[in-house]
C-alpha cells in the first residue's frame, strides 16, 4: 500500500581507495562543497543541497557504497517505517547518528545494500562570505568547476530486481514508475520514487551474478549545457566518460556517466526529465523489443561495461547474458 | 495540518473575447494540441500532459478565469476535501462532469475564484500517427510552434492574500513555500504547493482593490532555449511580451510573460526552478528590503502593469500603493 | 598563394530517389523554406539564408550530389578564378544560370565532384506575411519543425585527399585549417575555408576506393538545444540518426548526422565551433595517435558506416583499411 | 575601397583605479587567464585566445581605454595601412612593441581613441599542466569562474559617428554592416567589421558631448547558458549587471552588460549572432521608428545610463537628447 512516510534521499556514503583524487574530482570538477572532515571521511554537498552533507566520501580498500540514507516525512513516519523494517527481517538497529544527523535506523536491502532511515538532520550553515540573497539557495554558487546543484538518486545492482523492488515498496513506500521486463518475464530494471521524480532509487539486474553492488550515484545539474561543460573538463583532465551526454528513454533524463578516480560511477543529470504528478500513475513497462529506446532515446550509446561494472569490482559469477 | 489529499493542478478554463486569435496563439506558437471542441469551447493540452485536456478555452465577453480544477490523490481524499470545503462555507456543490472528467465538486476561494476538485479523469488517447516510442510521453512532440510540455501553475490576484492562503492550506492541504511580507506586515504574495514544485498556485495582492481576478496561467517548457525561441516568434508575430525571459528569485523560475490575443497573461516556464523535498521545509519570507532580488534575480524587469493588470480588466478601486 | 576571390558556399544540389519524403524531411522537420519548384526540382533555403535558395532538391535515380556552387567575392574575382580553372584542365565552361542566379562557370574537382562558381545571385524576397522587423533576417522564423538557420558546409569523399586539397587551394584560394595524417603520411581528411569558419568544404578519404562521392551537407543551427529538439523529432518520426548529438575535436562542432529519406547524409551544426581570425594560421595536423579526440571530443561515437557510406551508394572497390 | 589589410582585433588595454578588484572580476568570475605582470599592468586572455594577451589591465587614475590594437593581414598589409594612416593626419608613429608583440604603429581615431596596428605577435605558450588534446584550443578550459573564450569587439563613443566611421573605412578597410540613422539624418550608431563578424568595432554617439570615450569591451562565450551562469555569479557577488541577458536586434547578439569594479563596462556575448558572408552586403539602416527592435529584440531593456555613461566618466557637456 502506498504511503508518504519516506520523503527523500538524504545522503550517500561512498568508499574510495584514492581519497585525494576522488575529492579533487568532486570539488574541482563538479564543484561540490566540503562541510567537514572527520577520520577517514570528507563530508560534501552540492550548493543547493540544504543539509549538512549529501555525500560522505570515506577512504576504503575498494570503491563501493558505504550506505545510503533516506529521510522520513516526520518523526511518526520514521517510527512506522522502523516498525515495518523490523518485521521484514532486514532491520539492523539504531545508531546514535553521525556528523550532520541524529539517530538513524540501519537496515539492508534483500540484496545486501546498507541503508539508513532517519528524521533528525542538521542544516548547512553558510559562512559569512557564502551567504546569498537568493533565499532558496543555502549558499552562493561556487566559482570552482561546473557546480552540481544537488544529490538526485542512486542506482543499486541487484541479483533479484523484483524482490528488492517489492521490499522498497512494502517497507518504505516507494512507488514503481518504470520497469524493464524481458520476454522470459524477468524484471531487469525498476525505477522507483516517493516523490514526482521518476526515481530516487533505481534497481538494476547484476548480470555478473554478484549481490549488493552499487551502480551509480547521480547529482543534478538541471541544464544540458552543464553536461557539455563538464564533459569538456573531464576529457581534458583524464576523467573517463563512460557514456553521454545523451538522453535516456526511461525517465527522460539527459545523462552523462563518468568514473571518478576512485572507481565509483557517477551520473550527471542535465535536465529535469519528466515529473509524475498523477496520483493514479500506472507503471510503464518496457519490453525486450523496446529496449533500445528505453535505454537510449538519442545520443551516446551505453557500452557493455555499463551493464557489468559495479562497485566493488567483482569477478563474474555467472555466464553473462 | 498538512495532508496529501490534493495531487495536482488538473486543468484551467480561460475566457477569451477573441477565440480564434487565442487559439492560434496557443496552437501555432505554443504548440498546444486540440483534443476536442464543444459549444464555445476548445479543449487543449501540452504534448506531455496526460489527461484529456489541461486548458479549456471558452469564448467569453472578456478575458479571465473560468475555473481551475484540482485533482485529489484518491477517491477517499476527494471525499475528505469536499467535507472540509462544505464546512468552510465556500463550497458550491457537485457537477456531473465535463468533457474529459467525471463528477467534480465546485467551490470558490474567499476572493471568489471559481475552483473544482475531482478524481475521475479521462486520459488522452493518441491517434495512430501521434503514437511515440517514448512511453512516458502521451504523444509525439508536435512539429508546429515551440511546443509547451505541460500545464504548470496558476497565479490568482487576491484582495487579501493571507486569507486566501489560509483557505488553501486548511481545506486543500497546500503548503506555503515562499511569501513576500511588507514592513507593515501585509502579505502581498504567497507561493503554495502540494508537491515538490514551489507552487501550483500563487496568490498575489491585487493592488487595484478588485477581487477574484486572474493573474496568469503557466505552461512548462523546462529548457531555457525554448523561451528564447518563442520570444523570437512572439516579437515577429505581434504578441506582446510583457517581461522576460529572465529569472525570478522567488521559485528560481526562468520566466517569460506574454499577453495572448484575448487578453489573458500567460507565463512560459523555461527551466525547473528548484524543487522542495525537505518534509520540514520552513517557508521563505522575503521582506520589503529584499523585494528586488525576490522579484527579479537577473534579467528583464517587470513593468508596473505586471502588478496592476489582471483579468477581467477592471478599473482601479483603491489608490495604488 | 592565398587570395580572397571566393567568398562563400552559395548553394548545393542534391539528388533524391524519394523526392516527396526528402522534401517533407527538409521542410517539416528541419524547417527549410520552399522558394520555387521547377521541373523535377524544389528550391529551398534556411530562414536566415539571404539568397534565392541554398538547397536544390532534384529527383534522381539515386542519392548524391548534383553540384555545389561557390560565390566569388566580386565580378573581377570570378574572372580570375575562371582563368585559373581553365588552366587547371578541370574547367567545363559557362552556363547561362538557373533559377536564382546568373551565369556560372562549371568545373569538377580532381575527384570528379561537379562544382560551379558565380557572382550574380538573386536575393530572397519575402512575401508580405513573411516580413520581419529583424532587418538582418530575410524572413520570419518559421513555425514548422525546428528551423535551420543557414547552409554551412559540404563534405566531399575523395580517393586522393591531398590532390583535391591542393586543387581547392591553388585554384579557389581555400586555406587548409585542419587535417588528419596517418603514420604512413597519407592525408585522410582536410578541412578548408575561405572565411573564419573552419570549413566550407571538408575532404575525406573514400575508403571504398570510389571517386567523386558525396559525404554530407551541413545546415547551421547555432544552439545546442536545437539538436536535442530535432533528435526528438527524428527518433519519433523514423529518421535514422547516424551519430550525435556530440562534439567533434576537429572544428569543435557540436554535430548530429542523420540520413534524409532519399539517402543523403545531412549534418546539423549546433553551435559555432571556433572561428579563425589569425591571418597567419598554421594548419592543425592530427596524427594517427590523436584520432580519437579529433573525431569525437565527447558524446556519441561515429559508427563504421560513417567512414564507408557515401552517395551515390557504391560497392566497395578496394580492401577497406 | 574595400581591402583585406586588417585581420582582427588583437588586444585592448583598459585602465582601472581598482586594479585588484578588477583583476578578481576578470579572473575569478570571467575565467580570464593571467599571462604576465609588468609594472602596473597585468596581461590576460580568454582560454581560446591564441596570442600572448588580449586584455592589458593597467592601473590608472580612472577607468577608460588605454588603447586597442588591430592585427594586419600580413607585413605588407601593415605597411599599406601605415602609409594610409600617415596621410590621414591621425598617425602618431612607431613604437618598439610591448610584452607579447613587436613593433606597432600608433594612431588615434578622429575622436581621439588611441589605437595601434601591428603584425608581429607572440603566441601563448601553455604550461605543461595547461596542455590540452584539443588542438584548436591553446590551453585547457579553466576551472575557475565561467570562462570566456575570446575577445570579441570594442565599442567606442564618438562625438561624430559618421566621421569616425569614414576614417575606419578609408584607412583600415572596415566595412559598414549596420547603422542607426535618426530622422534628422544624424548617424548615431555604426557597426563595422573586417570579417564575417558583424562588428569588431562599434561606434556610438556620445550624447554627453564628450570625445574619445570608451563604451565597452566584449568577450565571447558563444553559449546562452553561460550568460545565465555568470549572471548568477554577478548578482551574488555584488557586480552590477547593467542590462541583460537579452537579445539585440542589431547584430542579433545575445548580450549582457556588467560594470567591472574599476568602472569599465564589459559585455558578455552569449551566442554567435549572425555572420556575414555575402561579399556584396548592403549595410542595414535602422531608422528612428525602428529603434526599439534594433536595440532590444527581446529581453532586458537598456537603461538610460547605457547611452550616457562611458569611461572615463565625464560631466555632461551638451543637453542630452
């Protein structure tokens, strides 16, 4: 049953084996702002992200997802979701919090991705020279790089898309917006959201047979030109553009995928796709014969690697389809 | 108290004393699509509007709002809102429906703007040659004009902004997102929404002392270039551009205002502004000394007429501030 | 020796075996304007092309170049060029003219592409309802399709690029701007111009071993968004996008290549690339190890077909490299 | 008589009473690159400017033009122009050169603006970490600010536009492209070029009755989005936007005018306007009744100050029209 208990994607933690190069990528090229450093982590946000941070970049042996965190719609909503998660068997328990937020309930997806849900957040406080007259913007637009505006969504690779989709729906209230279903009725992609965005989370079949891997984090720009601008910067500075700029059929996103130096895939989202306001939305199902348009509406095609590479990088466990 | 019972702006009816010229404006320049004609009305929609129509253009003696209609989030939500409206004293009663939708409950704002709330809608059905492979798009992109994608919001002029704002909040669940408050504490503008959009409805003080007038309807393009493209077309074809393209501080909208030949003000929305996902959003209040940036962040200034002209066009009743 | 005797590309004639479909492509999707029809030909132009026509579309058994025409800088310049062409052995003689221009001197490139050079041109005269207040624009911006602004350049496939490059330089004054040279010193691409544009003509090695074939005609839009807009239209209407939108290294062009229904390749040029004002410009030479960036700076890669398919479509004569 | 002896605008020297703030403006916001510092001057260029510098920023008591420099088409062309200038009575004599260029011949316009013409230039040499794979780009795209690509044109205020226009035509070969002529036949604006650009120099009537003042320097971006991006930065950082972004009728430029902290007006040119390839171009004359569209085709209107303020800032000498 649909509920409104989850409001948004609050933050994502990524591991990187090359913390300095990764940090340079996010700050110098994508214009993310550093809020804090603690231990082996740097806390970052886009200049229109309102909270303390939306990206926690933590040194690790290999690239991959630390965890992602969802903000509930209210303290009561949080309690309802925790009760549901506890019953699910995927709940882990409460933590006291972290820099930038209060207590949070930890859980995993059926595939094993670490997640949190929380209510209490700290808001970003600009320094005097960061204050702007634009009252809906938490700080001035940065001068460095081509600055991303805010965190948008995550994409999780799953051994079993349908199972994880059901979990996100049942326990967190995510609505299915679009999906890809093969002729053998296997669901290989699902795009889900709690808002008019087409997705705050996408689930994508891991064709290598691994579980719990991470596909990408997406930051939002909103203007196509900015993807051309960052593309220029990436090519000149040795950052690998995996695909794009181009336009997806699914979600209508104007996209670009790049590999940050630590090995995590990052998407830059260059327009607003479309928004879903219809309360009676029927999920869109793309069938096998419609895959071409679903994946690439126009522009740069996706290489094979897009469907196989995730983080952490793992050997193939099953014959790739 | 916040609720989620209203989902979106469903459609708007406008009166025009020049039906043919108005129709040419919306179809040839803004690329709206005709779904039906009945009596003195033509039913139109943007090519990414999913319902039967989002604009009903009706011949009338003078320009102005016929009515605007809100879609509830569910049949139960509709019943809850109607019960609340009936208690408010502003309810009018049920109608059987119209082309494109089923039964609807009519009411007025305290200022007198005619409104409806409904659940049952007909979805647009494309003709064979309108069908597209892009499954989130109800029909092909039109070839005529620079086509608007969807209806976005309305702006209502009010003698008393605060009173109407409270009504929209209490009975329909609209959340206040931004407002302008003068030094004498008079609230002269309020932007409200039921979704992450900053507004599906704006309320703006009618400095002429009239009640119940209409300020503008806005259609969404999402790409700044398209406002430059339509500006070109408008200048060459004798359509008056009142202001823009430029950028508002409030809502961060990249805007252009034009007068359609029948006399109604139409806004073209050229980017996505910003979206509000924070469930604990504190309304932004712009004070009198911050008005300049609130109104125009950069670009084309608004002429005086912007604050005085509404439809129907009426004589000034009170000394203009 | 450099001279200034050739001023610009004046018009191009293309053959099409599907005249109606080709015409629909150029008018309904790319917004070209029809000036005249005569015999098996339709005369077209972009809305910012000043002359009678820039594209002559002629029914033919197969796709390909009819001829391309260069405008001299003055009547005297024309005489000088004709004298030089006559000495070259590639001159054919004068014709009285065609719709839209006066006498013209015909010649061929060493590879056999039919060419003309002329001085006398007719200027486009707008109908009353096409007149615009924008005095540098010969007519109003069209409402149909996403209108191209003007003819930009042609690309000719050559069995021997160097030989044709020398001919264009010696007899017509074209300056070499960029070139691609393989490790074996074979020149496989040359971009030449008589103006600050990087090229009005490109010469490209025909790897199939054929002679005198045509690679593409390019129309200029100048705004990247318009390539995304036309891409949308092309995908929905069954027009094959061969590559793009993307960005070339050579010429810095934001490009898209499509196949018009008659089989000719058409490029849409979506920004202004860069311009060359340096009178002492040293041609840029891209070597074999720099080919990737030369061809695609970012975005959509070029398929193999791009390097093999030309018009008329011919069997491969030599082993493809 | 038309000649091709002048090739381009090579560089401009501006005086500023606030050298540090001016430098911050050009480097941090507009992304210009510092090549050298010497004495009271800093030498700068856009990242796609090929020469040693295109802007020399010199400390001075008040804002204004130091000089502007034109590059001849060849050593012989330089000699021809110098001979003509010497006969004109406006020649001043040779200087040995400056950082970045060799000997140059100095002269003034009839209105008194200091000018140079030269042939020998030094090319910018990138440092190792500035080198880019894009061979038509002299260095990597900068990461700071929204970087301007190259110098575009200058606008000189003149007591007598016609007289200065004739001088630029007769002695330097500039062609008149567009002009504004009042009903009393006074020419109040002239746009002239030696290339397909509509202007490398504009001459504009100084309504205050002063002579030899400077109106603005223009840098070229080529993409409309970048004017919106810099507008954002300017508003947030206290830089006064005088007008724009908007579109001129004359030259079809997408423009924005800002005041750098030292008091000089700077234009940012956000698209490519239109280009003139017709060798028989007839100058466009805008008459008094066509002024509105000439000045602003759409968008932000120009304030009165635009027509009165120049550098150095001077008292009004004559009744303003």
